[in-house]
C-alpha cells in the first residue's frame, strides 16, 4: 500500500456509544453531549452511535467530557467505542483540523474524580510487528500505573478517569507514530454495581 | 510471522457487553445470560464484559441468544463486542472445541423476530490486502440484503436479528478463511426510541 493512499491528514476519529443503564438514558445521553464543549470537533449522532473527528487532543478531550458528564450522575454508564487514525478508506472531510490546541473541556473536568475501569484493545493495521506494538502499549500502561492485567482479547486498566484517558491517548498516539492506520477499542465503565474489588 | 505462532486452533472468541438502558439492567443482563443455553461455550463474566469462546457456530449462536433474550423485554438494549479468531497471543485454553455442532439456541430463537440495526467493522490483521477484504464483506452484506450504508469507520446493517447475525457470521467466517487473525467489532441495537426510519 503506497503512502499516498494512507491517511496522512492526521484526522483522528472516534465512533462511540454512551450507554446509561437507566430508564433516564435519553436525558443522560443528551445531557452529556450538551454539557461537553464539542466546538472543536466534527460531531454526528445517529440512532446507534456518535462519531467525532478532528485533532487527536480534542477527540480525546471531548470523549472524556462526555463520559464524565454522564458518570457524574452516579448512574452506571459506559462509553464504548473505537478510535481510528489513518484509514485508507477515510476522507479528509467532516473534520475540524484548523482549530487551536487549547482543550475546551479540561478545566471543567479536572474537578471530577471518578474511577473508570476499562478494557481496551489496540489494532495496528497492515503491520507484521503488530503484536510487539501491542506489547509496547502494555508497558506504557504499566508505567502509568493503570494496567491491571491482560484478559482474553483485551487489556484492563483501572484508575481515575483522567489517568485512564491519559493512558489510552498515549497508547494510541505512540502507536500511530509507528503505523499509519491504527484503531483502538475502548470499553470504559463508571459506577458499576458489580465492580470488582481491586 | 510464521504460521506456527498464528492461532490455528480455530477457537473463536467474543468479548461483549450487554447494555440494557433500564433501571432493571442487572436483572435483564442476568436473565439473558441465564436464558441462553451456554453449555457449548466457555464463558466468563467480569464487571465490564463477558467473554465466550469455542466453535464459531456456537459463539454466534450464544451471542444471538443473549441479545434476543434481552431484546424481547422490549427495552432498549445493545450488544456491543468484538469477535476474534487466530490471535497469535491467544492460548488454546478456556475453550470448548470438543462439542457437537448442533446449535443449542436456534430452535427457541427462531420464533423471535426483532429488528437489529447494527454498526460493525472488520479488522483483518497483518495483511496488506485488508481493505479489499473489507470491501468483500460489504458485498456479502449487500447480497444478503442487510447492508444499509457505509459510515465513518464502520458499515451499517438493518434487518431482522437472524438476518443481521447471519451476515455478521458469514462476513467473519469468509474473512478468516483468508487471514489467520481477524477481529470484528459489532454494535447491535434493539428497540431504540431514536431508531431512524429506514
């Protein structure tokens, strides 16, 4: 595959669903999407999921904002989605790449401390060393103190939401420096009644 | 990567979460897992997700059973997860490969007709023709009449649960005949109040 058809625009995307385990799920989803400042990403919601696209830092910032605004309700909520960069089939449209780098949500979010047990998996595409790249990411998580074990088909993180998101963002960004097309699935939970004791 | 370290045991795994958008989510999750006949797959549930492993046909059969038993409550429920086969890091343990091929749930499920709008993405690993393999799967879905469009980072299916699962299973199985390690993310919804008119 030639470099020219690999996405080199740097657009990061996240297609995610927010699942509040509550009769009030519509209000929680709409509330979280409204409370998050999404001005610096392209955003589209359909009946199954929401897609955001833009600079990596803003995509992670908005994802964390949506998760935390939902989680602060105290309800059991989950953000489940897939980050992606460099898909050869992607277009350069639907993106907000000409914005500044100031994170829109971080100041508001810094006060919110909520545990975010997470399972994630990294998929570096079209690269024969992909298992090594996955192992590198486990080391990143260990160094950040969030890694809490490998499980079938995924790795587990435990910690405060800010620490978990920092691990996910670092893991994704370090990998995309080495491989043009990378995806990463994340399953980030809050307030689960069956939370294991860790 | 040598063939020898790619998983050739044929174990298919699915790590999934079932999300009932209801105050009764615990009962719905436990009820669906109990109602499904899971005797022919290895199964383990933690506080974030459930992992099932075994023969491909049984993994898909159990996944459909869990989804339909939850969906028949009429509540908005989602099954979101990742199918996997041939991960080089996988073990041959935790599997039920010495069971017969008779599907345990199909007879009960055949009476349940529930629409299952779905977004899915296929990740054939370590293969330079992976974009072509993804395009092949879109053709499979078109031929089955379930394909309803490409979206950023995923494809959409619409139809009855049985048709949607048949499309997913065919897509996964056809691809794994060509590539040793394949994963496929699925986001399968039922009873959403924001269901688009299609």
